[in-house]
């Protein structure tokens, strides 16, 4: 039995070493570890770890794994560290899915509707700001902290989103009317340019 294990010892050691790299990266990314972390400190720590990992002398298989890990991390780099600066922002997809599920359940309780897909699509990021357990007084206190300019900017963005949703709805359910209206507006625009 021991003789059969001997050819695989090197492969097992390599897999353990490569697994340890991922464990080390997970420890660097863990927001629960002390001291409290900021996106800048985690970015620097992960970047230096990846550079150190790349500079170590390794065989070809290890180097391929290091290049793959580096490529994957760099492709997600732009949004990987936002959770450290935004309180309550989920770090992983599982935490994000749990947050979305809680948001949907809260809206189901309030509205009584079984399907809340349209609500989430229509209100998007704004739906995440609704806390159904929050009292009216708590909501008013929270809303007093919002700047008027920021509110108007977000309201304009929401109105544009709602307009897009209305266009999609009209195209899906009233296609002939939508296309006729679009052709008429196009004809008017062409007539204004070429009198």
C-alpha cells in the first residue's frame, strides 16, 4: 500500500502548498480579523502577497497556478475591496444573495404580492435602502441626513430607470403602438433636420 502512495507524494505536497496560498489570501481578505481593515490596507496587502507569490522561484505547474490566481484577482480588482469602506456591504456572493432574499421577503410581507421581481427590477439599488422594520420616526431621522442635491440626483436617476422600464414594458406588451410612435418621432426628427 505504501508503494502505491509514493508516486503521489509530490503531487499531494504541491496541492497542499497551492491550497495554502488561497487560504492565505482568504485570511488577508477577511474583514472580521483584527485590526480593523480599510480597502487601502487590504489592497496593499493582497497586492504585495500576489507579487511575492509571483517572484518566488517555483516549477512550471506552480507558476501556472500563480498566474491564474493573479489573473483572477486582477480581473475582479475594481470591486473586490469596496466592502471594507462601506459599512454593511456584503463581502461575498452568498452574503449578497442573503441580503437580496431578505429584501424580497420584507417587500412580500408589506405588499402581499407573491412575485416581487418587478419591484426589484424597477427600484433596483433604491430597494436595498428600504428597511421594513424601521419605524416612521427612524426613517425621517435617516432622511434628514440626505443632502437635497444628492436626493435630486438619485431621484433623476430613478426616473430614468423607470422610463426605461416603461419603454421595455410598452415594447413587450404593446409592440405595434410602440414601433408606430417611434417611427412617427423619427419622421418628425428627420423633417426638422431636412426641411
